[in-house]
C-alpha cells in the first residue's frame, strides 16, 4: 500500500509539473496584411508543445481569420519573457 501511495503521489506531481510547463508558453511573431501593406508584431499564448513549429501551426489560422499572413515566428518563450515584449506588441499583445 505504501508503494502504491508513493507511486500515486509521484504521478500526480509529474502531471502537475508538466501542466505548469505547458501553460506558460508564448510566441512572438511578425505578420502582414496587403492592400494597403500593414505589418504588425505580436505576442500570443501557445498551447501544447512550446516550439516554433507548433506556434506557427496555431498562429497561421488565427491570423488568417482576421486577414493577416504570418511572416515569421520570432521565438518561443516562457512567462518570464512577457514583460519585455509587451510594449512592442501593443494592441497585438496576447490578442491571438
């Protein structure tokens, strides 16, 4: 019984750590809109794997729905990178 309890506690702890790590993923990106040409820099929260490919897969359809074309995922980062990017992202900070 004691071994089962240890295993259960360890499993719960691992799930909590994995969930916390996944919840804090963000990407900064560049996008454009044509006619007239408009560019923007933004920051978005990313779900799942915290990597540029996943960020791109999530951002492309969200941006396209508003007429934007994703040009580049600049980087992916955690909670600690939000404050330094907030001013530059302006109205596109966590919009998508």
